[in-house]
C-alpha cells in the first residue's frame, strides 16, 4: 500500500511538472491545453492570442506582439503575453469561444475578458497597462508631466481644485472606460506651466493642433467622453487596419467617408479642404479618408457601390444597430459639395441610400431566380409563395461552393407553383429592413404573412429539401451546422 501511494505521489508530481512547463518564443509564452491553466492562474495578468499559422492577420500581428512582450519585460512588468495555436489546441479555442483569427483575450487571475485594443506594440502595451493600473495616474511635478506627455501619443491631463469634486469623479469615470488612452491628474504647478486656469481637461497629442482644452461641462461624463473621443483622432483619419477599430468602435457614430487617391496631384488640396470643414463639425462627424490606390480597399468600394467613374467620391454612414448609408447628389470633393452634404445630413434632410442593380432581363429564366433591390419585394414577398433566398457575395468562397447545390435545389422545385428558389448579390443590392452580416445568409419568406425564417441547417441538397418539405416550414428542428472545412468563421464570410 505504501509503495502504491509513493508511486501515485511521484506520478502526480511528474504530471504537475509536465503540465506547468511553459516555453517562450520571442518573449511570448507558448500555451497549450496542458499548461494554459497554470499560466493564467499563476500570473495575475496574461494577454492571450488565439491564432492560426495560415492566418494573414496573425502573421502581421506576430512581430508587434513579440515587440510588446519585450517592452513589458524591459519594464519588469507582471503582465505576460501568451499565444495559443488554435488549430492545434481545439478544446481551448472552443472553451473560450474563438470564432476568428486572431482573437485576443485578457486574463486577470484566470478570468477572461475581451481585448479591444490596437494591433501595434505600443497600443497593446498601453491597453494592458491601463487595464492593470489606476484609471488615471497622479503626476508629481512638471518633469513628470513632461515625460507623460512625451511618452504617450495622446495624453489627457485633468486639473481640478477639488480632488473629490464632481468634475474629478466624472474625469475618472471616463478614464476608466477608455482603455487605449492614458489619463493623468495634474497639480497646480503643472497647470501654471501649461497656462491652465481653473478646472480643465487638456488633451495633448502629436498631430493637428497639438492640444485641445475643455473647460465647460466637466461634470458631464458624456460630454467629457465625446471631447476625448473626438480630439484624440486626427481631423481626417486615414483608414487602415490599425485605425479601423478606433473608427468603428468610437463614440462618434456618424462618419463622412472620402474615397481619395493618395497618389493623385489633387490629394493634398482635397485633404486640406476636408480638414477645414472637419473643424466645424468636430464631435458631430468623423471625417475618414480611404485610399483608393490600396488593393485591400477594393471591397470597401464594392460594399458602398462606388464605381470607378464616381472616384474621387464620398458617402456618409451612421453606425447604429444597422449601418445606414447616405449618398450625395454630387460627390465631387469640393468645399461647397462637402459642406452641403454634411450640412443636410446634420439637419436630417437626407434619405438612406440603398444599393440596387437593374433587374436583369433573364432574372426569371433559370430555375434559381435572380433578385435585386428593385424586384425583391415583388418576388420574395409574394403572399402566394414560399421564397427561399440565398444572400451572397461574388467573392465569398462558401457561396461559390454552394452554387451547384443551390442550382440543383432550384431544378428540384422548379415545378412547384408555391416554392421559389432565389439568390441576391448583397454586395450590389440592399434592403431597408433586412441587413446581411455574413455570407451566405439564407432566409425563407413564407407565403401568407411573409414571416421570415433563418435557415441554419446543413448546406446540402438533402438538408434544404427536408427544410422546404417540413410541416409548416418553420425550421424549428434545424440546428446550426458545424462547417468542418472552416474553423475560422464557421462557414460564413463576414462583411
């Protein structure tokens, strides 16, 4: 009995040592199912990247991630960076609901929360330090303030006569909710150095005016948040992978998008005109410049239905539950046109712009009917028919795989008077009440009351047929299918 117990103790110790072994690659912890719990519980703070070796975005992030780990190590920070190859560690990816790559999660004492910071070393470090430190640091003197401003691309300093007053409390509340910006509280000496009188919030930045001051509405959390959000971005934000998150997750939900060629001779002039107008609408609209020379931006043009002959051009979007788009009468980039377009939007005079192709002459010729914005209501909402519609994108790999199955489905039900199989290119056609977030999306519009039922079953001829032939066609018995061929997005290509 003693020998058996000794054997068990030895075995458990060996297993424990094996489970806790953690190697590093460029300063980043290499995490597996066997050592993950050890890493995230024995270290108070761990930022973990779930990646796939073939993922392009993961490859772009890798050097910045390693650099961030090095910066934290140099500071002797308790914050660790780790990574998990989700293609090899499936149970971990499933446990933490990884749906795409890269996915980053921040663990505090083993408990995860979503990471919503940037993708550069500096923004990663700034985010994790903000999460682990006070909402706002206290600056001891003028020298400390100078270093704080120098070390951070955006530095927000609050000056308050009463440390426990309402303005100070509002400032700290805002600071606690903005993870990617550093906040501090300054002393009277620092205020005098920067010519600040009375209570104020000063945002220092390394672009545009270099500094913005807020002296009114300091007790209003919403007003302070709006001030920091609008002042911390350039008057004209260049759209790229790094700024995309700040643009779309920011406090300002109305954006003027300008599609410009950076290589054009008139670019500097167009940028200057837009900057001048952006000052007048600061806090109301975010002005965004999208470089049409970039190949990666072609899908954005497609999404907005922008044609070559419309470039340079502009659109306004409003981010809410759904993205509303607005199109100018004249998209020419001139001061008069921009002011009129933005002014009409702010005054509520613009109607939402919905894309639609012209109805093809042969839309009804094939077994699968072709829908566009202009004929959708007439066909899909025909009260005498069940209409099953695939909303697709021409570039979507999953949609291309579905084509032969969808065509066969159309042929199978071609003789049914009460069933229509249809498709619509959602990159070129939009509907006011139906917003498509991923491709392919399949919806059934039922005859009679036009009830809309989402199809989440198997994408096979048998699966679709069973769905259409089920009693009541309510899809209640159909669960979302796992797509084994695509671990990144579960069988959908996102917009």
